[in-house]
C-alpha cells in the first residue's frame, strides 16, 4: 500500500510539472534574459599583469665562518623577500601609486586587486583589472615606487633584477553561451523547485480519481464541455438530477459553489439551466455573486433587495430563453445577513413557479450566507479546477457543508 501511495504521489507530481510547463518555460526565458544582461553588460573580462623582481647577493660577498654559500643565499633570500613582501603592498607604497596614476579607486579596492607570489629568489606582483592596459600600468608602477622607496629603508647588500609587465593575460574570459546556459539551468531549477515546494506545502487536486478514492464523492468532468461546446457532460449531469428526483428524494433547489472566491461557477449554472430548459423545464437562476452577465440582464434589483422588503416579482428578470428566468445579486448587498427562516420562505416561494431553482453563491469558507443556503437547498455541487484547487480547501469545504447537514451531490471539475 505504501509503495502504491508512493507511485501515486510521483504520478501526481509529474502531472503537476507537466501542467506547469508554460510557467517553467516563461521562468527559463526570464532567467535567460537576465543572464544576457549580466553576461553582456555587467560581467567583463578581467586581465592579469605580472611584474617581478629577483634578488641576489652583491658580487664578491664572502660567507661568514661556518656559513656555506648555499645556506647564505637561502637565509638571505628568505630575509629580504619576507621584508619586501610586507612593504610592497604597504599603504605608503600604494598611496603613492594611486597618486602617480591618478586612480579613482580607494586603497582597499586597490589592495584587493593585488596578489603576491614568491619563491626562493623571486617576488611577483600580480595585478588583476578589467582594463588590460591599466593592469600593466599598476603592476609596473607598484614595482617602480617600491624600488624607489625601499632604497632608504633596507641597507642590505644585494642586487636585483626587475621584469616589468609588458603584456596581460586574460584571467576570466567571458563566455556568453556558457553564461546563458547557466542562467537557463538556474531558471529551470528555480521554477521546478518553487512548483515542488508549493505542491508539497499546499497540494492541489491533479486527478479526478483522487477525489473519488480519497473523499468518496462522485465527479462530473466538464473540462472539455465548456471549451469545445460539448453539451453531453452537462446533459448527463442534468439526467442524474432528474433520475434522483422522486417523491422520496425531491431535488428542486440546487446550489453551485466553489472553493475559491470567484464567479467561475456561473458558466456551469448557465449551461445546466439551458440543458433543463431544452427539456421544457422552467428554471430560475439566483446569482448571489453577480459579475458574469451572460444573459444580458440590466435589472438593478436582485436577490439581496428581496431581503430589504422588495417584492419577489420585482427582482425576477426574463431572459431570451422562455424557460429561464434570473435573479441578479442586486445592488443592496452590503452587510446583509440572510436568516434561515426568510431564506427558506424564499426557496419555497419560488419553487411554486419553477421546476428547478439553481443558486450561484460565494465559496462556503468565506460566506456565512452560503452556509445558510447549503443547509436549505436540496442538493449541492462544489466546482473545482484541476491543478489550481488546493486539496485542503476542498476537504475543508466538504467538512463545513457536512457539518450543517448539506447534501453534496457531485464535485464538478473543469
């Protein structure tokens, strides 16, 4: 069982990634654009110039008693290079270099560009700069200033040979193709990581089977119905309602809600009403959300005005379809709390004139009025969207409806 759950989880994650391909591609494109800007305008080649100095004893130096010539050279080189290594990047030397070359950078910035390397006889001054010519100038100027200033500080018998920098090598040559490829990989990794983390924290519904198996509710899939003008899924839904509607189980008032605070349910309601109307049933749509005006109704009075003592006949609008009437949300909906008693009276009142009353209401998690209606209506549909609806929101919505003894008929998926 655990192995099967693991396979199902991997399958769901794979489906999530597959359905987020467009987002992944967009993220990669954005990263590639950023990479291009970085590679062509920010990142630049850096150049390295090296000036070196080699020390040796003055000619004719005679080692002291018990001192070999080799040992004398080793001790001398170690001493002189150690002393000069500290002095060559001293503030005294570098400040003069900045003044001589009229550099705009600070002492700290210049020090970061300088590296010293030494062996038994050589001391190398290595300068890195984005400008090839300036790298050479700085390396050579450091060496010149150092030699000039060091004469008065160290009275050691020695000679030296200076090799000034006469060309620079490229330390970090920018490869634009590699940069773009790296940013593309970063975009891929970032988008996939974000999708994975978001899914793990808030899993979304990705398969209809999960609803049926885990939540024990039947599913009506309308994914292709609304896109391809295929009315058969809606007709099947209407047929199920009619079959379930009998003397013992009267289903005359239907509520369609969702897990999100939007008006995506209205298109489902409109198509379901048209399906009923095609069988010569009289339908009343009650829209408590009220942004989608498919039927081109301009009546400003509506459902919430009924609860402000406006008569029922004044809030009902007729549509071009003779079997479909509609009640809009109305304008007077601010801070109106529906009482169960008055809502029950309203439903019973309109049932007299219509075969079916279909209500469109806000999501149950954010609307106290929807909870009242859920308790009164004969049947409830919860509409969700695959790859968007969070599993926890659907579970919580079902829990709230069952808590108030609501009758959930189906989960509608689009």
